[in-house]
C-alpha cells in the first residue's frame, strides 16, 4: 500500500500532480472585458477602525459621533482609504493574484455623500489597457477601471483606474529598451526656499502659497511620524480586505521574487503616509487622487514616513466651511527613498468657520 505521507513519496507526488491554479495571467485579459468580482464584503465598524487605527488616521469625525455630526454626517462614516483598499482588495483574486506588482492608480473618486458601516460592497472591473513590458519579458502591464458599488442600490462609492505588472504564461522577446534607457543626471533641481504653512487650515495653505509665489520657493514639508511595518500592516490588513495577493502573506513564494520577502499592500503604505499628512491638517472631505505610483517595495521592518508639497488652493469646495487644496504626497522609507507618490485633492476646513 502507498504510504502517501512518507516524505520521499510525498515529494514525488507533489512534483507529478497538477496544481489547481489561482488568478489570471496577462494573456487572459482582453481590452473591454468586464469582470464582476465574486468576493464582496460588508464595510464594518471593526474593519474601518482597524484600518484607520493601524494607519494612524485619527480624524475624530470617523471615530466619534459628536465630531461626525459636526461634519454633517449622521454617524462616523467609512474612511475613504478603507473604502479604496476594500474596493481594490476584492479585485485581487481575479486581477492580480497570479503575482506581479501594483504599479499605480489614477482618477480615484468618491461621491460627496458619505458611506456608512453596514454597507455591502460589490465590485466590477473593466480591462482598459494591456501592453507589453519593454523591460521585463516575463510580465505584461494591464490597467483596469474598477467601480466599488453599494450592493443594494448600485450607487458607485469608489472608482479608479489601476495598473499592475502581470506575469505572462509565455515570456516574449522585448527590445529591452526599458532596461537600458539611461537619463542624464543634472543633479537636483530644487527651489532655493521651502515654505511651511503655519497651521493646517485652508487659510494657512493659501497664505503659504502666496508667500512662495514671488520667490524661488515651494510649499513643502515633512511630517514627523513614522510607522514601522509589522505582521499586522503587511499581512493582516490586506487579508482583512480580501486581498489575496501572495506578495503580502506567502513568505515561501516571495523569497524567490524581486522583493525577496512579503511586502506591504500599496494601499497600506499610501494610507499610512496620508495619515501622517492629515495629522498636520484640518481635513474636511477627500475629493480624489491622481497619478499614484509605487516606486519600490516596503517590507516588514521598513518605516513609512511622509513628505507633502502643496500645489494649489481654491475657494470652491462643496461646503462654504472649507476650501479645496491639492497636494502631492510622497511616502518614503528609513533610507529616505520614495516608495509612493501621488496627488490628492481634499477639502480643508476654514479657520473662520
Ligand atoms: C495590490 C496588489 C499588490 C501590491 O500592493 S504590491 C505593493 C505595492 N507595489 C509595489 O511595492 C511595487 C513597487 N515598485 C517596484 O518595486 C518597481 O516599480 C518594480 C515593480 C520592481 C519595477 O521596477 P523596475 O525599475 O524594474 O521597472 P520600472 O519602474 O521601469 O517599471 C516597469 C514597467 O512598468 C511601467 N510602469 C511603472 N509604473 C507604472 C505606472 N504607474 N503606470 C503604468 N506603467 C507603469 C514602466 O513604464 C515599465 O514599463 P516597460 O515597458 O519599460 O517595462 C495587487 O496584487 O494588486
């Protein structure tokens, strides 16, 4: 009789059997395909608070009823970062579980109305672009437009366009141009002065931009807080959004990958940096995010810091108690290497109200 658990027998059996695979390769996606994602999740108070707490997003309007009501909410709503991460997490099984990295995202948008806990999320994605990677023959580059909807009403709660590197089943020959391209290094081209806003209200950002306008200056500053990545941020938070990417929880597979280890979910890195930035401002409402890029890996033991540049401030918010500010946020690690960058438009409270 075969002893299936005899180590030698079992090792040979493992080699000979087929693996029932998960996820899709580059060749499985065609432009125009629409994918209704089967996983869905209920946006719970626990999930929301766990995400916000671990990423240092402490805006009281998302934690306390009195602060929520003062912001015009019925109760503490779902935080936009948790909503974004959950919308993306649900898609991973179909779109990127096969491996490959989350490269970037743009046109992240939310409706003006808040989303409350107890909402069930249903997500769909459309393939909007697929391209050959000129530098990495074993990968292709795929972009999807994703919409996270209220399962009951069909209202879109969060939408964006995201790009991942996706493994090919069959590597192709490339011209290698991406791998060999070099750029001339003229050294850093920075303004001679950096202006820091006095406070975190809309008026402070307007004043800082005015002070910088006539000078060779930028409104740019760093935030003091850092968050060292641990098992909770690297593995637990993505799994709590149903993100099944092996990058976050399978050390065995990832030891033989470009990162050599499991890495932090891009939305955790980003939300942590945004948490640092928001701790130095009076946020009223998140409007959207554009041009998000993930530049290098973040792993257990790395510390995520944040740097902010203020790009513009306009008095055109949805509430007369706030103004609209556009920022560029850069997350960086303990070696000062940028790991994430993106622009963010947010409504910031006015001091005068
Ligand atoms: C969710 C989820 C997974 C995750 O959250 S993974 C964690 C977040 N992402 C990362 O940690 C990735 C960080 N990035 C990197 O480490 C490097 O970018 C990477 C992936 C190792 C590639 O670095 P390289 O230096 O080899 O390559 P390039 O930077 O030149 O990029 C390779 C090609 O990709 C194109 N590309 C890069 N960024 C974008 C973008 N935002 N949009 C579109 N295309 C982009 C770039 O042009 C290169 O193209 P070639 O044709 O020249 O190959 C989950 O599983 O979903």
